[in-house]
C-alpha cells in the first residue's frame, strides 16, 4: 500500500483562481464526495478509535478508500489545492486564537497550528514526488491503488500508519473548531499535535524509501500490460539448457 496518508484532502470550500479540476469532474459529485467525508469524520468523532486496535484498523482502511478516490478525482491538482486550503486553515486558526479568551481553546488552536505546519511538510513531500513522476507512472499507481481498495488488500507499513493516523486526527480536530464542547476540541488537538511529533520523529528517508519501493513494485508488476504477443512468448519461453560437455 503506498503512502496514502500523504494525500489527505484538506480542501477548500471553493476553488481558488488559477486552479482547475481535471476534465470531466462533476461539481455535484464533488459536493457529494465532501458530504461523505463529513459523515466519516463525524463517525470518528463519536467512536474515538484507540491506537493499535482493530477499530482503528477498520477506520484507517475506510480513510484509505476515501484517499484513493481523492487522488483519482483531483490528480495533479491535489497538491495546489492542499497548499491553498492549508494557508486558509492556518490563517483561520490564528484569527480564532486572537478572538478567544478561553486559555484551553487558545492552547488547542496553537497545537493545531503546529500540526498544520507538519502537515504542510507532507504536502510538499507529495508535491516533490508528483513533479518527478511521469504521467504514465502516475496512472499505473492510481490503477494499482484502485485494485487494492477494490479487493480489500490494504496494508500499511509502520510509517504509513503513523502518517495516516496523524492526518486523520488533524482533520477530525479541524471539524471540531465550532463545537460547543471545548473538551472535544482539546482532545483531538492533543492527538493531532502528538501525531505531528511522531511524524517529525520518523527518519525522512523512511517515507521516501517506502514510496520509492512501492512505485518500483507497481512498475514491475504492470510493465507487461503493454507487451505484444511476441514479447510475452519470449518472457514465458523456457530457459535454454546448457550444452552437454563430452
């Protein structure tokens, strides 16, 4: 399973100028997609899955399904959308912090700002990767993700699970900004900033190596798709036997 968590959809309510969705995206479908995300976040808020539990594993697989759809829907526009939305989100957090006199809420907002900056690093990591990927490799990767999600064969490395859970906690915390229950906001803000520290504690090479290995596997497994009959026959032909020595 690739580093799905790097594509978490911190997306704006309206598209900024200069950013266009891929051809064929239905705005109504996009709106329904957003409502599905909100329903998912509400479910997580109510269940509060603990680390390392079967309940968490189920939630993360559900999130991976949404993330795969997000990457397929937005394509190469995803990173620009995330950059724009993250800037807007951080500005909103600063305004909220300045407007409140509640110390617990102010502290939670500051924790979310810190977590947001860590998320920004992951966005730039994804952006760097996408600029280096040929369009054909991206399409192969998306097809492989779709196959894994359809078959339910979703596996996370330890680093992927940390990154994915961090982004889940951050996104859920952002859904709690207008909650009248300050304790709910502080709970998720603490989870988000703790997850951010875990991400920062990982070696930079961990995510990169995992992702490069995944892409190499995808290329190898799908390289035969464009072969002709002669190439397939050559690949499947038996190895020549050594010539017996007198």
